[in-house]
C-alpha cells in the first residue's frame, strides 16, 4: 500500500496521539519518560511487522518530511546554545563538561571493543555508544541516516539506534536514584538544611513570555536560516577533511547565529518557543522514522545488542560513582550531579531532571545541579558528541 504526503502526515500525527493514549494508561512508560513518538511508532512498527510476517503486507510511506524535520530539531538546539550561560555555571560547569566529554569517548570504546570482539560491524558499537547513549533518539536517527549512505552503506542503523536509545532511556531512569542514594549513604554526606525544593526557574518559572504569531514567525525564520546555511555548508565541504553530516552543520549555524545576535544585541532568541518548534519537529520526525522500522531485520542482533547495552549501563554506574562524583567534589551536589549524569548519559535531559527531582525531593535541594545539568544536557553534549563521533569515524577501523 502506498501512502502519499498527506496520508503520511496524518499517520505521523496519529502515531503521536496513539503514543500519548498508551502512555496515559501504562504507568511504567510515564514513569520513565518514554516519548509518545517512540511508544506510538514502535507499536505501529510492530503491527506492520506482524502484518508483513503473516500476510506479506507492507506500507510505503512518503519520507520527504523526515529530513527537514530532523534538521529543524538540531537547528533549535544550536539556537538555544548561549555561551554566556558558561559564566553562570563557572568552574562547576567546566568540570562537568570535561566529565561528560570523557564519558562520550569511553562509551564509544566500550561499543567498538565489544562489537569488534564478537565479529559484528563496528558501526553497531558506535550506534550503541555515545550516539544513542548520550545522544538519544534524535542523534541516533540522524547518524543512522548518515550511515545508510556512502561510504558506510549500513542499512539497519535506524532499527539499532531506536533499540539502543529506548533501552538507554529506561536504564537511565532506573539507575540514577539508586546511584545517588548509594553515594549519600556510603560517604555519609552532609545534606542541605532545608527540604524546600527551590531549584530555580527550570522547575518553577515565575513568569513566561507569551508565544505570539509574530514571535513564532521570528523563531521559525531563525530555524529556516540555520537549515539553509547548514545545507549549503555541507554541500561545499562534502568530500573534504571537514565533511560532517548536514544536521551537525545546522546545529553549528544555530549556535553561531544565536551568539552573534546576543553579542550585537540584535535579537533576543525566544528559547522556549524555539524549543517548542524543535520538540514538535523531533516528535514528528521520530513518528515518521519509527513507524517505518523493519523490526524483523533486528532478530539476529538481539543478543549482541543486549550484551552491549548491559555493558554500557554497568559502565555508566561505575563512571558516575568513581569519576563524576569525585571530580565534582564528593559532596551532596556531586551526588545529585551523578544521578543527573546517569539520566542523560544513557537517556536524555528530561530523564536527568526526573532523577535529580527524585533525589532532591527526598534529601533536599541542589541549586548547582539544576543549573549545570540542563545547560550541559540540552545543547553542549550534542556539540561535544559531534566532534567525538567524527573523530572515531576517522579511525582506520571505519575506513
């Protein structure tokens, strides 16, 4: 069956509504912040797989929207990357950035080492490494699209990326709280005197700027400009030593545009509005990408993926306990940061925030953690991750 542009668009929205319907009725999915696009997309993909295996029935969707939606999401991340925020976090932010950067390298080393040892494609190790563990579904799907093309020609990337990112989301939410509790009790940490959770505007904004038609068009124009320039740069540098996937250039253009506008006081980027556009774009992109998954192609990789992802979860726990916690100061704030790092080191920033909220609601507030983790998890990690992945792809192993 062939679905045209309009039928595919209706299907994408229906997948999101279906995902929300299921999440509202399954507490486990709500507790671990599994996105509606992932739940709905995987459910539809499973139904299509059953239909294919039973009746040899397939649906061919129109994929023309996938590229622009994916690029819009990464452009929105760049537009929210305000380097002036570095001043607010100070030395703590710099140290945490260093801790995060080293984890990206470690995750890829774990992934590549295991897949090479068992004779699997090392690209699976990267997809099960920092691409999805620290990058999440969006980064995983973006790199999977890149790996489909020359010189990699790896066709199962999206299925693997979705499996890894979903596993990471669940595990990131499971291990964060226990890691913090272990650190607090093991080191007998001094807790904050007050139990009032007042961790800043990130949790309880006092005043919100209204989204209007004019402001929405302004934000949309910034994203469109980032897409246009990013695509042009990718075309100019294709085949050179500076070649990067299109979504990375769109992210970089967004970063440069945001900070130039701030530096010369030309325009104040409406961060919440840009995030809304980016999140809607990501949700629709994932809905489109996931409902077209060929799950039957993953059967022979089930065991290697389970072993790889289990190792990544164990490595994250050890890293949070023996690296993140000591480097960040071995105090209560460091324990909360370790819980947050487990959240976005395996899943996503919302998982990190949920982890920290669970800890602070029981033991007391951590203003430093709620300042640093959202800034690093929201955009800095994607910038660092792009460079780390590019470095690993330059190794002879992937030549």
